[in-house]
C-alpha cells in the first residue's frame, strides 16, 4: 500500500477495521512529523522512547477520531 493512493480518512477507516498494514502506513506517513516534534522538545537523547510515545498518541488519536 502506498499512502499517496489513500487519504487520511480512508486510512483511518481501514485501521478501525483492524488492518495492520494501514496502521503501518499511517505511522510511515507521520514518521517525520513525530521526529520533528521530538527535535523541538530536545529529546534526542531519548529518541526511541519519545518516538514510541508519539506512535502511541497517533494510534489513540486514530481510534478516537470520528
């Protein structure tokens, strides 16, 4: 799957249906945004933990989105 072929609403719908590939697609799509936010908060020393937290927040946001 290429995220350029889907908009966020379609990807979110697929994630809510349990499609794990769509979740990976969403994470790949927003990977750079999460990394940018980690840099803004000067968390480079804890990058892996901060990135994992960012992915968790992304997943929770997707699941709550209506």
